[in-house]
């Protein structure tokens, strides 16, 4: 069996778990800022992490040249280890890292590409390139925490956090690790928003509105991170987890998600759902499957508060589920949950999920 012994969050509300939970209960979404493009005079709303949350890490010698995604990762990982009762300066032996990401260091990638386009190959800074690779944040995280065990990076869509969790569960249950710090992180840049808009994948807005009529749904991207520490004991058990199933047409999404949930729910009860609804057409499909399989379970779309943070979102949803179990409360309804389903349905066509229980 594998348990979640600690959690950490970096969100538009900051990184303090109690304050984040209070915001979720209050239901007041954060205020979006505007990203400005370098061409076509376009702007995109997005949710940013308060600068006070990361200021001291921006000046740290090990992180001074790294991108914000690495700062978010380190803060979430440190907080999760502290929450698990671990000393970050002397981590337990045989502790590894599994990192989940979707777009990665897009700000450094855009700056590196700008240098190539506008100044030629000689103008592209070699200091920027290492921060553009997908496993750069995982490397910074492991070095900062002093973890020299297994270190993997999983790349995918907004379901990749659950895939990373499944990988970490396997590493613990096969005896390869005793503890694993699983972190998902993402940063936002105008080029990311522009790409999703050009793919017609979302309707930009200053806040995320899930479910409801299609004409009223909208999405706002966000930056941040989530982290969980997996151990052989702890207060919250990962009862079941499904690493994910792909689908190749949007019309297949509903049946694919249903297959995942039916496998997870076999002989299990679900008293609450932390939904991955993100203001897109997938929301209806998720809602229909949840309503059919778990008609009594309340559904909470946490991305309406955190925004769509892509690779970070699955771990953020998991941390929110752990908070609901710890607090014995659920936003918007009077429920004392004993088990929580984490539901993810990603942009790049994958469905995944997990059941957490006390």
C-alpha cells in the first residue's frame, strides 16, 4: 500500500495550505493579470503566483539563473516534505523524485527562440538553453533537496500528474523507493496562450468557468505547482490509481473516461470528486460520466479557483483532495468525505484518475 504523507501547493493564492483552503471554501477566484504578446498587439489573462511567495528563491545561488517553473517546484517540494515531517536538510535515504510537466520552461524557450530569430545563432544565449529542457526543474528540485535517488520526468497533458503518481506508486510498491516526492509544475507565457488559442482549444477569459452552458464556459491559464510525498505509511491512502487511457477522437473521450472510472470504482465508494473540468467541451463529457457512476457524490471543479495549470493540475487536484479528507469538509456542500475521486481528462487526449481515502 502507498500513502500520501505530505502535500505542498503553489497557487495564485500563495503557498500556505490553510490560506488556500480558506479561499477554496470562500469561493472567491483570484484576479487575473494580463500577458502581452510581442506581436499583433494581443493580450491574454492569466493567473500568477504572488511574487512574495518565490522572492527568496529567486535570489538563491542554486536557483538564481533558473526559470520560475523551477522555483515553483522547489517551494512545493520543500513544503510537502515539511508537511510529511521530513527534514529537507537531511532527507530520508532512498527517496526519489517523479516530476510531471506539460509545457515546461516556456519563458526561457521563447527567449531562446527570440534570440535565434532576431539575432541569429550567435545571439542565442547558451545560459538559456539548459532551462528549456523538460527535466530541468526536476534536476533543480533534486539538487536543492539533496535527493540522489531515482529521478524521472513525465511529460503529457493535464492528466500527466496522475500518470506521474502512478509511476511513483509502482516505484514504492516494487521496493525501488521508500519515499517519493511527486511534483507537477507549470509556468505561463503569452506564447503558450497564443498556441492554445490558435488550436481553438479554449476560450480565453479572466476566470475559468466550468460546466454550465457552452456559451458561458471559459478558461484562464495559470502558473504554479503541486507536490505530494508518497511513503509506506501516512494519513491518506492511494486506494486505487489509473495511469491513463488515450483516446484518438474527441467523440471517444466520454467512453474512455467511463472505462477509467469503472475500473477505479469497482468495490469502492466515492464520497466526493475533485474534477478536472477546465471550461472546455470535455466538461460535459466528464459531468455525464460522473453523474451516471457517482450520482450522490458532490463534484468540485478546483480549476475554477486555481486556473488551468496543465502539467501541475493533476497534482494540485490531488493535494486539494487530501485537504478535503484532512479537513473533513468539501467546498460548496455539507459533506464529510471518507474517499475522494481525482478526475482528469487532458487536452492531448488522455483520461486518468485516482481514489484517495482515509
